[in-house]
């Protein structure tokens, strides 16, 4: 995987977050991926657990998605700053921000993701 390939995989990850389709989001990960998102929470490991987490997240909102504002790839790793924008089930706007650190395998799947953000800022 080249630097542009990793950059493209990060963009695909963020596009998946905007799809409101948890399965599409899970497809970005290796089957045994470890996700600390946010880093203070217990790690989520593997596709089944990730699907459960992803479905709970998207079902918590009428609309939600992460929009990348900065991405830097180096080797099989990348860091990205993002802004979440959405609409809660109560019709109110939702906005919060964070930073993700990604580690990819040679096939371009995420093997480790660490999310740095404050869940208390979410609302929804």
C-alpha cells in the first residue's frame, strides 16, 4: 500500500461513516480489528462487535456522519482530524469533533483505530 492508497482508504472510511450503513463502515476493517473509539472506552474487537457498535451509533441519530478536515498518511498508518455533523431524533443539530489514528494491513483494511473525542459533546 502506498501513501496515496492509505489516504484513499481513510477517505473511504469517512465516506462509510456518512452512509448511515453500519455494514459498509465495518467493511473498512480487518476481521480481527481492534477499535478504541473513544480511547477511554473498552476496546471493540472483530466484525460482529463492530457491527453492533456501528448500528447503535447510527441508530442514535436521524442523520450522522464524520467529515474529514485533515488527513496525513505515513507508511501503513494515518491520522485524521474530523468533524461530526448530523441531526438528532429530536430534530436538533449535532456537531462534535475528534482525531483518529489508523493502522492498516497490506490489504488496506484497518487493523487498529483509536479515536480521540469526547462522548459528552455528542448529544443527539
